[in-house]
């Protein structure tokens, strides 16, 4: 039995380098996993990558989570097809490198803020409101973040600014969820992750995207250290320990 048996998880960014590993781990842990996809090519890529573990529990929907109407349509499709959502993960993002703040164009600023921050806002709003609609006001919301929220990088500073705001979004959500059973987490991974896209250019101690998914599943189950805290900072695979896992899974 997996820790996510019979649970329903929605993973925004599930077609990305990190998200696909999270999706794969959640499937291995027994969840039904729902992923919005904005391209047919990415949809097929994720299906191929998970076909050995999916057992018809991977559900892909055409949707663009950065578009307000599309994310609402996606929410409705989830409501129509699933009894509830237990866990929502936002592994959204990408990267920007080019100009320091005083040189970057307003268009670039707006695009990065939209992709990195407004997209998080739209997805959070759609699925946290769904958690509030549950009779028992239950659900777990997890945002995946990078080290840039703590480490400003020249010529990529806008990404750091958006990442710092994402972290605050998780904290605000936690405050606004008081009195409910809704839990909010922000996971910051301080090193690059081992992903399929990165290929062999990696260090052994880095966490893999699948290991991150395993951590999120164990966090959902309350098996990690400090599971009651909003912010979790991970550096290397040594940080992945599940002291409370025995007997609970
Ligand atoms: N990669 C790493 O080594 C690493 C390390 C530490 C932390 N992180 C964090 O992990 C998170 C995900 O990063 P990643 O490397 O997986 O990025 P990625 O490979 O670029 O994937 C990003 C995902 O977000 C989706 N997305 C991005 N902008 C969107 C938009 N405007 N509308 C709809 N969907 C959008 C992408 O959809 P498409 O698939 O359709 O493009 C993709 O599924 C980020 O917060 C990053 O900081 C990454």
C-alpha cells in the first residue's frame, strides 16, 4: 500500500522537469493524479514516462493554468470527474536570464511575473477554494520553489523576486487557512535537481525529481520532520528522512 492510496492529487507543472518526477512518485504511491497540459507533445511525453506505473491513474486535461478562464474550466472538469481533491501541487516556473533590473524590458518583467507569480495565484485560487468547498474544509496545498528565493542572482533577479513572493503566498495561505483543515507548504530546493532534462550533468548528492515527489507524499502523510511547519528547505538527499513513516503508510 502506498501513502497516497485512494488519494486524488492535482499537479500543475506536472509536464515540467521537476513536475514529471512528482507525478511519477505520486503514481507509485497509489494516487490518482490529474495534470493540466498545454501541449500535445508534453502530454505524450508524460504518458510515456509514467506508463509503467500509471495503471490508468494518470488523468491529463488540456488546460493553460496561466489563463484565468482555462484554469476555471480545468477546475470544473476536476469537480465533474472526481469526488474530491486531497492534494494540489504547483511546480510551475521556468527560468529567466538576460538583464539586470534596470535594463530589463517591461514586457519581460510582466511575462516573468505572470508565469512565476500570477500563474501560482490562479492555480492556488482555483484549488484552495475547492478545499474550502469540501464539507470538512480539508486539503493540502504545496508550492515547489528554488533556492533563488534566498539567493539573488544578477541578471536573473526577477526570478528571485517572484520566488520570494511565492514563499510569502504560502505563508499567507497558511494564515488564511486557520480554523480549517487546509494545510499549506512551501518547499525550497536549494540545489539543482536531478531531472531527465538535465541528463548526466549532475552531482550524486542532489535530490532527484522523483525523490522530491516521494518527500511531498510523505509530507502529505505527516511522516517528515517538522510536518507542521509551512516552509521546508531541502539541500541534498540527506535531508530526505521519514522518521514517522514506519507503521503509518
Ligand atoms: N529544475 C531544477 O533543477 C529545480 C531545482 C530547484 C527548484 N526548482 C523549482 O521547481 C519548479 C519547476 O521548475 P522546472 O525546472 O520543473 O521548470 P520547467 O521544466 O520549465 O517546468 C515548468 C512547468 O510549469 C509549466 N508552466 C510554466 N509557465 C507556464 C504558464 N505560463 N502557463 C502554464 N504552464 C506553465 C510548464 O508547462 P509546459 O510543460 O507546457 O512548458 C511546465 O509544466 C520551479 O519553481 C523551480 O524553481 C527546479
